C-alpha cells in the first residue's frame, strides 16, 4: 500500500491530477471521521474534509517524504478543523445536531441491524452523549483524544502530526481522558 | 477521589500501554485494596470503551468527485501526456503517419521564421499580427514564431505557434483559439491536423 501511495504522490507532483483521486479514495473516511469528531456536524465535516484534500493537493510539493503521508494529511485536517472550531460560536453545533437528520439516519441504521427500538434509542442517546462530551473538550485535548481513539493512532504518530513532544501528547491525553470521565464515567 | 497523583498517573500509563511491569503490579495490588482508586480506574476504562466504540460515519458518495471537481486545473501538457499513454495505439498510429510524411522534429527546430496565414485586413508590426478593431477576418489564422493581437473579429480558428495571443475586450474569435508553445503542443497540433485531414478525405 505504501509503495502504491508513494507512486501516486509522485504522479501528482508531476501534475497528474487523476492520480490524486486514488489518494482521496484511500484516506477520505479517516479524514472525514477526524473532521466530524472535531466539529460535531456532518455537513461541516464534509466541507472541512474536502478543503483538507484540496489544500493537500495544492501544497503537495511541500510534503516531505520522510514523514508518513497519512500524518501529513492528518496535520492539514487537524489544523483546518481547529481553525473552523475557533471561528464557530460555541454550542451552536449541539442544537444543529439534535434537530438535524443525522440522528434519524443513525436511528434507522441501528434499527436495520436488528436491535429493538428501545436498544437503538438507548445507544443513540449514548452516542450523542459521547459526541457531546468530546465537543466539550478544549481544543488541545479534543485533538489528541480524537487522533488517539477515533483513528487509533500511536503516541509517536500523534506527536509527529501535532509537532509536539511525546510527553506533551501524553499529558494532554491524560487530561482529556479525565475530562471525559467526568461526563461519561458515571454512566 | 483516588488517593494519590502517582496512582492516577500509573492508570493513564496503563491505558496508554506505556507502563513498567513493576509499576503495573503495584497498581494492580493497590486497586485491589483501595475502593476509591478502583472506582476511578473503572470509570476511566469505561470512558475509553465509550469513546472507542462511538459509531463511524462515512462521507457522501460523491465526495471524491466533489474534491476532484474543485482542484485547480492541471497543466495542459500533463493532460495530453496522459491522453497519449492511455491511447497507445492511436498515438503510435498518428505518430507513425506524421513521422513518415514529414520530419516533424526538424520542422519544429528549424522553422524559426515568422510567418502567418495571408488573410484580408491583417496588419503586421514587428512580428505581431493585428486584427484591427472593427474589421472582420473570414477564415482561420495561423501565426508562427510571432504574436497575434485580436482587436476585431475572426470568423474561424486562431492558432499561434511559438508565440502568444492577446485578445482585446472588444476582440472576438468564433472558432477555437490556441497557443502552441511546446513540443508536445506541436505534436498534438499536428496529430489533430492529420486526423482532421484523414477524416475529411474519408467523408468525401
Ligand atoms: Zn487508592
């Protein structure tokens, strides 16, 4: 897989735009997931994830091949999500999410999987509580928690992405975890 | 409340998979004895399980299409290069035809003379062909090794080989307007020209 991506990056650097579609295909779910957990809104996440890929394309010549390509992409998407978080008014997303169609989609998905409506609703509520707890985290904790638990990245990868010492990453994860525990630990 | 900062630190180290054997043993034995720490640890583990199991969503089905559509336009040269590699037979056939009928490369390299299609109304100034304002040129114009400035109208195609085109705001070209400045463009221009002539011969 790595050689495939390397070869695609080379083609993009030479200006072959169609090669970039393979890169998008490979990473779109991960990047979207990251944006969604950072921003808490599907529409905004879609928008941010697209912008992340466009930025990656435009800046592909600045990509340093000694870094993992996925880490470089994550860095772009993380910075972009943080920018957007800062511009956003706090707590608007909560209302939007609850009244939006996302909840319904998730509800029907759960129902399709054969769970009883009660179970589905219960886990739907739980899902929402988890997402809200993540959104309540200050951005520096939210970022590390999302990278670690949503995308299952190692401490080393997170440190590369955020350009922070591992010790700092660890401290932030610990604080983030403690903050989440306050909202979710008693459930 | 857990009884010490040190114990909490070990809990987190454990959750990060980054704890020494000895400390892990101390953590275990402490948790067995101390209810407060046991509860704290349990709450942390539960929290992690919740966050790890949050459902994943996927982007829209046309995500890739939307990204690709919004990318800045790629260089023309690369597009042709891709066309050429994706149509190897056609390319080979056209190139064979071209190379056997004319020495294309030699022409490209040696033909440095300024020349242009003789059409009515055209004015020439220092290797620049001008379509004057208010005038209409009927037919195609090809300019080699020079520029073209279009202030009037051209009813046909405009091709500039090894030069630039300048279209004034009042200027108009009804057909295609094209600059040919590189060898690839030059080959492409000729492939199209040959193809067009073949098609014309066949339909006659
Ligand atoms: Zn204790």
